């Protein structure tokens, strides 16, 4: 009778080991596939190799923020400095902050608006849906055919949109996920190990899934969506 008490524990243990086994086999397969595909992959395309876009489409950039007083201004300035036709660009600062971030953001947005930039601030007192809720709230007033999303700790390069948007020449492309880089790799051993983990994820799992035509996820930031696919 006493042995029956251990049956649930044994069952849970076997299930856990089985799931880890499946995960390990999947990781091994993706690693093998990534190595194989990297060998066949062509050299990284230069801007001249990208598909030609006759007319740049309208793009909405969404910047969801929550209590990010230390990095909010850096993000907004980076978005404002993107090399893109200003008449084809809309920037939405989606701020749900409960600290003084919204004061910093409000002042900066007002200055950028005065300079002629198409940028607006949405401040919600109700954080319904959290980040997803903020993105949804801004989506209904977004004018872009494409939606770019950046979290508060990201700094897009000035050529980001012109590097990404030509990929949408293929009408089957729903979104483009950019690979992340790191600003603080040398800060500590912890940040170095984090960078290795993220780099491996992009270099192996997402590369293999993308190149092999498998499903893979959008990482929530540093990417562009086709509006009609949302």
C-alpha cells in the first residue's frame, strides 16, 4: 500500500524526463540543421543586394514603456533619428508609467513635435492588458502599413527600417524579426553569459526555423509586422 503513494511522484518524474528528452532531441536537430544551412547560406547581403523598393511605405513605430526613466529618452531619440522619409513615418510612444517617466517622455515628445516630427504620446492610467494592451490601444490609431516595435532597452540603428522593409517585397512575409545585439556585454560575467544565450538562440534556433520554413516566434521587440497580418 505504501508503494502506491509514490506512484504520482514516479509519474511526474517520468513525464519531466520525457519532456527534457524531447527538448534535447529538438535542440540537437535544430543545431544540426543550423550548421548545415549556414554552410549553404550565401554571404550576408549588402544594401545593394536588397530588393528594390520604388516607394517607401507608411510605417508606424510603437514604443511601449513602463517606468523606464533611465532609458526612455534614449529609445525615443533613436526612433526619431531613423533614416526614413519623415512624411512616411509615425511614432507612437505608448507610456503606462506610474513614476516620473511620463514627465520625461512628455517633455521630449513635445520638443520633437515642435521640430515637425510625427510623434504622439499615449499615456494610460489603466494598464489593462499590460504591454499587449498598450500596443493594441495604439494600433487603432496607427496609420502605418507596417508596424515596428521596440522595447525600452533597445536602440535601433538609423538604417533599421531601410534594412528590414525590403524583405516585405515578398507578399508571403508576415513579419521580420531582427537579431539582437548587446550594449553591455563587458559589464559583468552575468551579462556576458546572457549575450551567449541570446546569440545562440538567434544563431541556431531562429535561424534554423526561418531558413527551413518552420514556424518560429516573434520575440516581442526589434521587428516589423505587416499590418494586415496582425
